């Protein structure tokens, strides 16, 4: 069984390149590559910071396992 499965949620800190301020947001998992230690998913939050226009709700992302701070199954989310 993969560490992160489709539909799971992971919490990741995104640092704003301009302000340097971090913002914690949820990413909904689409797939996981155990060998490369990557999770592929979509941003499930609307960012409060600008993030130089790079982040928006629904943005597809690749996240390193090392950046993940929290993990929840869909039944435990909300």
C-alpha cells in the first residue's frame, strides 16, 4: 500500500518568495511515486498570500515527502 493514496490530504508549507512568510495549505493527493518520494496533487486551499502568482486553488503540484507535515485520510478530514 502506498504511503499516500488518491483522495488523501497532505499539509505543506509554501513560502512566499517576496515576503518570505510561510503559509500552510492542504493538497489533495492524485498519485504517489514511492521511489522518487513525491506526491502529485492539487492545491485544496485558496492562498492568502500572493506567492508571486504561482499558486492558486486547483493548481497541480509535485511535493517532496520531506515537505509534508501532516497527512489525513478523506474520512478524517474536515
